[in-house]
């Protein structure tokens, strides 16, 4: 499957997409990670489908933030461009779960060992020093900070953390049973029909989660709330949940976390 993102007029992002598609090692790392996740650990998909979903969600969130006047950290602190911030969130999405190819536990930190080399390889024909090292460092921070309990120090890291939580729609949790009992994560995931990322009404980004029934609230509360709590996006994101056939109800606002 080809890795595709809407690169628009960002020539650097298009070059990165082409380099990712040509990297057979990276695709195999994603496959190995998914075997450790699904087949050996009994958790949901963390392979290349997950990567595509997260990369596109991260890019969407970042562009809405920029449209809403939020300045990416790499622009503010390193005087690079918003186009460079797009590369950071996409590359971080591609590398954030590579450590699962080693082990599911503590995979955020294992991912750093793999991501350092791969990030430099993928960016070395796009950037020269010192910008190359800056881009790699910012990408690695986003990778390690996607851990729900790890504090994000950059906007880009917060984007990846929140985007990672958006992959919760029906069928994405592929393990329906655990030890002969219904897995609450799987039941809750089956209740999530769609996740829409749009321009917010009061904030730059709105994440709307469509639920078939109230069981999906577990996914929203456990995944999205925990991710937002330690992200850098709390002031900029509004989250709502809509139960089909019922009146929309706002579960929480990020500023209340």
C-alpha cells in the first residue's frame, strides 16, 4: 500500500513522502511492529494502516492550528517555516510506533533508537546542517512524547499525541475477546463510528466523535482525555461526542482538564 498524504504545495513534504514510499526497511519495521502488537500482545492494529491514519490526522490538525493563528514551535524557536513543521508531524507519525518492533512495553523509548537513524536517512537529502539536526531532534521529541503521560514541549509533539488518539473508529480494535471475556476496549471501539477533525467553533480545532451508543464514551475518556491532558494543545482543541439518534453532548472541554 502506498503511503499518501495531501502535501499541497509543500515540495519538501512531497519529497519526504516519496522517500518513505521507497524505504522498504521502514515498511518492514511497521510489519514487525504490528506482529508484536496484534499477534503477540493481543492489542489493536499498530501497523502501516495506523501510521497512515495518524499521519493524515496530524497534518490536518497542524494545518487547522496554523490557520487559527497558532505558531508551530519549530518556527518560533528555530526560525524555520510552517512547511518544516508539517514534515516533523508526518515523520514523527511514521516513526512513533517503530519501537513496538522491539517490544510493546516502553515502546516510545525503544522507538528513539530506530527513529534517530531513520529520520536522518529520510531527511538528509532534503535538509542540510544545522537544520537537519534540528528537524531530527524535533521529530524525536514528538516520538517520545506521544506517551500519554509524557509532557509535550512543542506544538508539533502535541499534534502527534492528539492525532494518535483519533484512531478509534469501528473495527480498528481487532481483538474482540481476552481470556474468554469481552475486552472492554474492543466493545467500546466498536461503538465509535467516525472521528471528524474540523475547524472549531471557539477554538482552532474541533474533534467530533460519532458514537453508535454510549459504550464509546470509554474510548473518548480513556484515549482522548489522557492524551490531551499532557499535550500542548489543550487551549486549542474542543472535543465533542455525538450519540446517533441522541442530542449532542459535550463530554469535556480541554481547558477543564
